[in-house]
């Protein structure tokens, strides 16, 4: 197991986003709906990228982090890597991936920032101050927005005035269907793994810290937990 493909090892750092006086900070993670998350908070709440966080301020902050199943994330990140480096502009019905490329990718495991450990993004945070949500859950978007409404006053989270012309209701773009190209590439990757099961153990070994993080999230059930003495009752859709 190589853990990385040379020059692609450099992390591009996504930063953190918040309002000046808000106690909540959004921490984006590659392939975890980070583009949607930044857009959601910037358009609806006026969040901006934080340039500096003092130690004093950080002690009072709480963080929002989106997690997802490590294997689903790896397949999505690996497919994105193939699109970016080999298949831009290629017709969907002409896509084939050489076995040598696939062996190299599975051997490397960590291909680029899109396949980083999720744990790496929160290593410097007090995990007890982090509110985790799993974007793979069917009710993620509904429960997340209801959670924000329930805790907004406590954390001084101010939503922008919807009457402002520039306000846009952000849709959960991470829930949209993947492109035909990426879907086909993910299937190629899955088929290759089925034929070469030895790589599955290597992937799971590398992502052990991420599985532990998900277990931690479910143990404390962060998305439905008691929030400072108040139980959030999520609405059901019909």
C-alpha cells in the first residue's frame, strides 16, 4: 500500500467559514458536500472564510462537520480524479480504464485531497465541540436545517433577510444524481475491486480512523442529541 500518488499528496486546504460574532463554524471536507455547504452558509447566513482564529476565540467555538461512509467517499473521489486527469470531454460510451491505472490507484489509496482521511480535517479540534452529520443519511438535509433552526439563538446564528434581492434558497446539490460519466467510472472501480478483493482490506485499513469517527458520531448520535438540555423534535415528511 503506497498511500499517495506523488505530486498529488499536497492538500489544498478548504479553510473554515463563519460570521464574525457567530459561535458556529462550518468545516468543509472534500467530497462531503463541501461545495454545497459553503454555498449554503455563505448565501443563507453570510458566512465568510476565516483568515485567523485566535486561541481565545477558538475556545468558544462549536464546529459543524459533514461525514460520509469512507468507501462511498473513496469511490467518488477516485472517479473525480479520473475525470479531472483522463476523461474530461470524453464521451460516456467510450470510457474504459486501463487495469494498470486502476492497480496504481487502489495501491495508492490516498490519491489526492478528495481521498484524504476525513479525520485529518478535525485533528486540531476538540471533538466534544464538533457537531457531526452523515450526508449519506436519507433525512440529512431536512434534519440538518431543522437542527440549525433549533439552535440558532443559542449560537447567535443569524439568517439573512429573505426579502433581500440577493438572497437565494440553496438546494441540496450533493443529493443530485452524479453525471453519467462519473457513475460509469464508479461502477468500473467497483467491478475492479470485486475482482481484486485484496485491495478492500487495504482501503479499510487506511480509513480506520474515519470508521472510528463515524462510530463516535453514532455513539453520541450528534444529529439528534440533546442540545444543551433541549430535545430537538424533527418533523416528518409525507
